[in-house]
C-alpha cells in the first residue's frame, strides 16, 4: 500500500546531540515503544518496535534495531541507507499498537492512525506527532544465527517460526526534538 505523502519538518524541530536524549532506553524503547521508519519521501514504511538499544560501538553513538524478515519494513530498512526511531508520549499508544499489528502492505498506516509523516533535511522520515526522533545511518547488519544462542530458550520462545531478526546498527546522525 502506498503510504501517505510526506511534508517537510517544521521549525519547531531542534537538532540536539543524542547524549541529551531524555530517559533511559529501557523505558523509552522497551516500555513506551517506538516507530522505526525507513525509506524516502516517495516510498517509506514504519512499524512499532519495543526491542532495540542505544549505546556506543566502534567509537560512535549508535542505535541497535531488530527486524524480522517477514515485516514490510524489512524491505525498506534493507533498501535505504537511513532509518529513524520516533518516540511518542502516552497519548499515541493506540497509534503505535496499530502500526505494530497491521502491515504497511495492507493499510495506509499514517492515514489509519492520524500520524503525519515528515522529512528532515537529511531525507529521513519521522512523524510530526513524535516528541523526539533519532536519525541514523546504517553501518552494519547481522542476521541472528540460531547456532549461536547460548540459552536454547531464546530460540524456542522467540522463534517458533524460525524468523530470526536482522540486527541493524545505525550510527546516530542526530536527535530531533520538538520544542
Ligand atoms: C509493542 C510491539 C513491539 C514490536 N517490536 C518489534 C521489533 O522490535 N521487531 C520486529 O520485527 N517486530 C516488532 N513488532 C511487530 C511489528 O511492529 C508488526 O509485525 C508490524 O505490523 C510490522 O509492520 P510492517 O509489515 O508494515 O513492517 C512489534 C509489535 C509491537 C506491538
């Protein structure tokens, strides 16, 4: 399904260093959930994610995201050099639940949730309604190898369909904060 047209991010967005990101990744990603968005303004997709991380690798501030190959977003994350992680306040929980239950193959996610896709100056796509958006450039991908799970419960509990996540490491290029 073709996703809704994207508008330029307005002047309410201020770029900050990611080290000013408020809260912990445990709460902001794990509890509050995020939207991972990849693509460009002509063709993009987004999905809800509550697994991921923010940290430091190879001397860079990075984000880790994990996408199962069956997701439509997987195609966009593979085909595009940039991705974003958008963070929302509690009032958008229902919108995030929709983006985590339905596929962009079948619905217009922005249309169905009322979220407004916006494009930042580097071409990354985020959402007008987000509180913060972390912009990333992919620097590494890795497909989880079941032979490497040291705790067999991970394979049994998380991968009954054997649809192992692909991990993407993104070098963080900025933190967009809506003021
Ligand atoms: C709270 C929540 C967290 C999720 N986290 C992930 C995740 O980290 N990785 C993943 O591949 N799917 C995750 N999903 C599932 C996708 O968001 C879901 O399958 C979505 O419909 C995929 O949309 P798409 O086909 O348009 O990409 C999560 C879903 C929910 C509700």
